[in-house]
């Protein structure tokens, strides 16, 4: 089954208030329609990764929402997560695929057209399942984010695109429709859900925008 990228939640430990807050956020967001959850915690020790990943797996698996682990293949294997997402400077995707085997999702961040074109070949070769495209807007969440992509460049990526692609970076309520109209399969968000007083309402609002943009309200 291909991955449903419609509304992809990336968890942030600071915005969620630590592990317990991340698990609670993931549970509420998954119960309200997010289609993927990624555990991302750049500064954590492995033990905290493992324990939080186990807890996330326990709340997400019954809801049939895939759990993706950022960077750490060992953690993904240890908790039998659904996949791994890597950036351009992380473990090469061919290694990630070799370690995970054929039945897990592998995602790759792309920040420019050249990386996107390379990713298309990786998708055709069965190495990756999807790409992240971004940042599409300025973001305060990732301090070392690449420069914001020009709309023209995103449009060029989407021409004849067969590679499942999710936009990321600065996506807040009200900024979803144009991305779906450009041909992205979904949107990945951090601060539009993490740390919101009402996670359920934030999730439902974003989903409604996605469905409206696709014309199936
Ligand atoms: N990768 C590119 S931008 C980003 C990541 C993890 C952060 C996006 O956070 P937000 O709060 O949705 O702008
Ligand atoms: Mg990374």
C-alpha cells in the first residue's frame, strides 16, 4: 500500500512539552485524521528515542496510522516502526532501504530541483516511497532549514510528477490549498498542530482545507 501523505504530522519535543506531550499530541491528532506521524527529536539520546517510539507505536498502530522515525534506522527496527525519513546529509537512502527491507516506508527530504530529480530515480528503483519538499514557507521550527523554495521551482517539480510528495515548512491553517493545487499529495506540519491548545480542532481544520482543495469536501 502506498503511504497516504495527506496530513503528515512531524512531532517536536519542545513544542509538545517532552515525550508525554508528544505521545498525547500524536494520539489526539491520529484520532482526528492525521495520516502519518513522524518522531523527530534532533537532540535526544537513544534511550529516550526508543522509549518514546515504543509509546507512539502503541497508540498509533490501533488507529492504523503509520509511525515514521526520523534518521534512526536502529530505532525503527527496534520498535517495528513503519518507516524512516532521512535528509540529504543522513544515511543514504540505499542503505536505509537495505537495512529496513522492502516492506517499510523510506522518505527523503529534497530542498531543490536537482535533489528532487535524483529522488524520482530513487523512487523508480524502489529505494524510496516519497519525498518531502521544502521549506515551502519560512519556518521558525527548524533552525538550520534550507532556503525557502520558489513557487516556480515547486511548480517545475510537480510537472509530470509521479513521485509521492509532501510539502513542509511554515504550513499553517490557510496555507494549504495552493500547495494541493500545485500537485503536492499532502502537507507536513509541526507547529500547526504541536503545542496547539486544541490539537483535535487544529487537525480537523487542516484536513478540511485539504479535502476542500481536492474538491471532495
Ligand atoms: N524540515 C523542513 S522545514 C521543517 C522541517 C522539519 C520544520 C517545519 O515546521 P513548521 O512548524 O511546520 O514550520
Ligand atoms: Mg535528518
